[in-house]
C-alpha cells in the first residue's frame, strides 16, 4: 500500500489539519472566557500550547491522546463532537479512537502546596490526579456515576 493511501500528503495534510483546527477554534470561541486556560490546566500545558493546537494558522497537529480532554473541557455537543472527530479522522486516519469507557469530565481547582521543586510539584500533581481517578473508578464499578446534578 502506498503511503499516500494511508495519510494525506503535503498540502492536503495541512488542509485537513486546518479543517479540524478551524472547528475547534469556532467551538472554543463560543465558550465562556477562561476555556483556553482551563484546557491548558487540564492538559498540563501552557496556554501557548492551547493557542498552537487550536489555531488553524499553525500546522501543528493535535495529539490524539488530548482529544478526550479537549472534548470534555470544551463541552462539545454531540453534533460538534461528531463533526470534529470526522475532520480529525480525515487528517489522521486511524488515530482518533476514543476509549470505550469515555466519560465526560469536569474541571475542579484545588490548592496544593508549592514544594519548591518542579519535579516534586509534578509528582504531587500526578499523585493527586491518580488518587482522583481511583476514587472515580470506585464509583463507576458500583454503577454510580452520580449523574448530572448541575452546579452546586
């Protein structure tokens, strides 16, 4: 099989990337201010990274591993999600599968101590994220995801 049968080439690849990034930029623009910063926080990246992955002016592709977070944080509706994933699939065939148990997430900010060391702070961040994931897994095993209760 020729390489061009599997992935778009040159200008076609750039156009395909630009198409899904345009959709993402439009979706983010319709969301409340602060969405880009929340997205950066959830991805563990700088806001400039979000600017690069959300701007059609940059040909930098969005890593597939970030798709579930982007979809959740930006609160894609079903039609938006389907259009975005279809465009992503055209740009990166076979790279956009969502995990079977994909569930929406929500953003929660908590204050943690600054340990004075980048590596220690990163380790603390990972430990907190792992802890939260384990708790969520316990609820999901019981079939109790809590449902949507709105903002309290």
